[in-house]
């Protein structure tokens, strides 16, 4: 992998940073805490996203950025001959390939999974391979021997063997559990054979009983078949007899009903004859009925008009009386508007006088209340002062000349009497002032006389204003009443005129005596008319009654003939009750026997079916046992294979770990020799993977802090080189974060020279440090500084490194000027 470019927008301290990486040694230099390691965090977040950012998503955004400002990291890099560009934000992620305009993945999950497949490493593996930090250099020193071996196995990829071995071991356990479970669930073969034999015997026995039951059922069925025709005929005759008797009963009922109808019709026809006779004299009496009705209608209409006339006359009289009363009241209220204006002026004048009196009263009352409150406040303050002075004097007297001064806290001695006299004088002064303010409060307790006089004057004026306001209200009511009476008189005069006009339009000529006589005659004729209508209705029904009488007579003759025919048919039936009962008993007995035989056959069939099911179940269990035994054999074979695989993984890991220590030690020794200018030529890893530095072939028991950092660094570089050599692709990138630790200047320069010698393996090496004096040995330098005004980190590129200047001078060229982008 090779980094080309990194852009940060509102990421941590970096508000807007843009870095371009080249080959060779690149230094990122700046004070501690300015955001150098944040650049590594941004690279990891761009590639893997998720939890690679410290503190989670909520803390990533630049502190001075707006609440919804965009957060974005854009990383461009080369891998396996392809150009990649990944863009990641808080909610978006996109991956572009070889300069394409459309992303090949456009979600956080898809981008992370695709990059992990392309890089071929998880986040932890990626950092253990490409990155080395100061805290990671001494990581093995804090681990146990087992943890050191596991750490080396993990960073070198041997951990995959352990994971594969764990998978094989898990498969062995699963196979053992499955074999044990299947064996515990497999039935006994001998028991299954006994069950199968028992089921076969039950099937044979059930078949024999079923044959006997079928023979018995056939015999009983033959007996029942012989009785069925006789029983069917007997039932037919019995049903026919019951039907005939039912028809006879129905016919007798209908015949009786028709005979009663004949009697009813005869009576009704007699009543018709009587009605015809009574109707003749009524016709003569009802001759004037129509004329009398017309006259009555006219009289009723005149009576209604006459009632309306009387009501209107009464309304006209009442209306005239009301008009007279209203006109009299209106004359008495004529002067009300002028009186209202005068009373209004009087009320306004009185109100002004009342407001002036109220203002004077409030001013004098406020002065009195203020004087009383001031006197009370002064008296209370003097009481508190008197109590405090009394307490000081009592304490002073109790302590005597050896007491201390209440002001300076020094012994009084000869000044005791002088201080006591001062306190007594103060007590007398405070007491006298208190008596004065006490008497002053007593004087101010009652309302002053001039204030009381002002209050009485205000009350009198208030009463005058109230009397005038009541008078004004009455006057205003009179004005309103005058207006109302005017409108009411006009309306009533109009109504009086309309009443007079309406009276002239009502017709006259109503005769009350004639009306009463006509009403009496008409009511008498109405009763006779109703009687005549009833008689007429009866006479009109005579044709219908005659037709109904003829129809009922024919029905009686038909029903009598049908009754005689039904009686003859009933006499012709010869089946007796004794014969029917005997056949019924014989048929029931045969049917019961057949039912019993059928039930016995069904039960035997059920027993046979159950026996066959039991036999099939036993045979199925035997087959299942055979299949389970075959499956157990396969699982046993698979388990033996995984046992061998587990042992093979253990042997392989042992061999790899055995060869790991000398190979790592050899690589680290070469690096150590170069960094120490040949002072230390050899480094070993003991059986507990602890670093042992050899000086002239002899283990050095004690090494300094700088030597320990140096040993850890060469071991970490050896691990990275071993990973690079064993990977399927060249590792062109190495990032070292604050690895100089406590190294002196010479060894720091040796580290830089060693890293330059590793460019055949790691052609792009990035050093992150706060130490300035290493920049001369670097190919490119990027400086990280903190801007106090913006609160953001700034990344600038130095114009030329020390190495570039040296090369330019040696070539006789003009060196480039140092500048910051």
C-alpha cells in the first residue's frame, strides 16, 4: 500500500487540512497535542470507519464548527496496481476505483467490507502491520510469556492457525456431542425385535377373529333380508290407515264448519229482510237534510265573523284607554331632557370638588403614616442597640478588670472604669431617645384632627355626589321613557286605525236563535242518517250473502260424499294390531343382532388396523436404528479426521513458534548492529520471548532506558519486515509514531539512516515526531501547528529538507528556498 493524499474537513482539531504524500522518508513534525496522531486516526477511520474513531461519532466534529457542519475525510492510495479514493463522513461513505466518476461502493458497511477484502486485513491486523507507535514498542514487556507468544503469532498471521485449530476443536466437540446424543436416543435392537414379533402375532390373531365376525354378520343379514318385505308392507298399511283416519278427522271438522256457516247465513238474510222494512219510513224524514246542512254552514260562518267583531271591539276600547294613559304620561315627561343636562353639570362639578378633597386627604394621611412608621423604626433600632449595649456591659462587669476590650480584644486593666462609664453614658442616651420615640408613637397612634376633618368633608361630598348620581339616573330613565312612549303612542295609534278599518270589513246579519234551532234539527237528522246508512249497508249485502249460501251448500254435499268414501277405504284394510306388533318385534330383534355383528366386525377391524400400525412402527423403528447406526459410523470417521487435524495444527504451531524466535532475533540483530554503530551486534529472544541484548556475545543483564527503546524498536521493525516478506504482496508503507523515545541524537540519526536502508522493503516511511533535529535526514517534512485564533491545527509543507539541501550543494546547484504552503 502507498498513501498519496489525505484531506480532512472538520475532523477533530483539523478544520481544513490537505496532505500530499511522496516516496522516501516523510516527517510529520510538530509539538505534542497539535493533532499529529489525529492524521493516523483519520486514515484508519477512512478505511474502516465505525469504532476506529476515539470517543465515537459525537466527538469527531471540529469543536468550533457549526452544529450541522459537514465532517469529511478523503484518502487516496495505491494498492495492487490500482488507484483508490475513499470519502467518508458521519453518515456517508463512497469508494472510487482508478479515477472513476461513479463509486464502486456507496454505504458505510459496503465500503468497509470491500476495503477489508481488498487490503486483506482487519483493522487490528492493518495497524500491527503498517503502524508502530511509541506505546506499542514496549507492549511485549508488559505481557506474560504466553501473551508474548500469542502477540507475535497474531501480528505474524499465525493466529489464523489457532483460529483454525479452535474451529477444528469446536467441530470435534460438536461431533462428540452429536454421537453421544444419537447413541442415547437409539433404542435396543433386541427390544425392537421382540416388539416386531409381538406385532406380527397380533396381526394374525386379528385376521382370524375378523373372518369369524364376517361369517356371523352374513348369517344375521340373511335373516333380516327375509323379514324386510313383510315388515315394509305392514308399515305401508299402517301408514295408510293413519293417513285415512287423519283425513276422516279433517273432513268431519270441515263438514261441521260448513254446516255452521249455513246456519249463520240464514240468520243474516233474515236480518236483511227486517232492515228493508225499517228503511222505508226513514227516507221521508231525511228529505230536508241537505238544505238544512247548507243553512247551518252559512250560520256557522256568520257566527265566526260575529265573534271576530266582538274581539276587535274589545281591543279597540282597550287600545283607546292605553293611548289616553300614554299621552298623559308623555305630557309629564316633556321637561326631562333639559333637566338631564342641568343635573349632569351639577354631578360633574361635585365630582371635581370630591377629587380635590380626596387628594388633600391622601396627602395628609400619607404624611401621618410616614411619620408613624419612621418613629416605630427608630424605636425598634434603639431597642436593639440598648440590648446590645446592656449585654456588653454585663459581660464587662462579669469579667472585671482582667476582661478584654469588646473593640480591640486587649485586657482593660486600668481602663476598666473608663470603658464602663462610656457604656453607661451610651445606655442613658439610648434610653432617653427610646422614651422620646415611644411618646411620639403614642401621639401618632390616633388619626390627627385635621386629617379626620378632611375625611369627614370627603364623606359629605361623596354623599352629595351619590344623591346627584341617583337623581341623574332617574332623569335619564325619564328621557328614555319619553322616547319609548313616543314610539309606543305612534304604534298604538296605527293599530287603532287598523282595528277600525277591519271592523268595517266584517259582514253583519247573524241570528243566534235561528242558529240554535238549525243546530238542533241538524243533529237529530244526523242520528237518523247514520241509522239509515247502517240499514242500507245491510240491504246491499243481500246478493253476496245469497251467493255465499249457494257455495256453502255445494261444499256440504261434497264433504259428505268424501266422508263416506274414506270410511269405506278404512273398512277395507285387514291388518290387525297383533300382527303388526309381532312383525315389529321380529324385525327389531334381527336388526339388533345385525348391529351387534357389525360392531364386533368393526372392533375386530380396528384391532387389526392397530396391530398393523404397531407392526409398521416396529419395522420403521428398526430402519431408523439401522440409519442411525450408519450415521454414527460416518460421524465417528469424521471425528477421527478432526482429531488428527487438531493434532496437526498443534504440531504446526509448535514448529512455527520454534522457528520464529531465531529468525526474529537474526533480523533484529542486523538492525541493532546498524543503529549502535556495531557496539551491539546480537539480540536474542529467550524461551519466554524476552529481549536479551548481547555485548561481545555475552548477555547484558542491565540496559538503559534508551537501549531498551532501541531494542524494542528493532524488534518491531523486524516483525514488520517479516510480515512484509511473508505476505503475498509487497508492503511499501511503514508509519512510525513517536518511536524515538529516550534515544540520544546519535541513535536518532542512526534510526533515520536504518529506515532509509529499508526503502527496498518499505519505499514509503512516515515518521511522526515532536523532535525537530531529525528533519535534516528526511526527504520531505510536513509541519503541524496550532492556530490560536481559529482553534484549529494547520499542516504546512517545508520547502526543502536538510537532505535535499545537502544533495543540491553537493551537485553545485542553487538550493531551493524553504517555504510553507
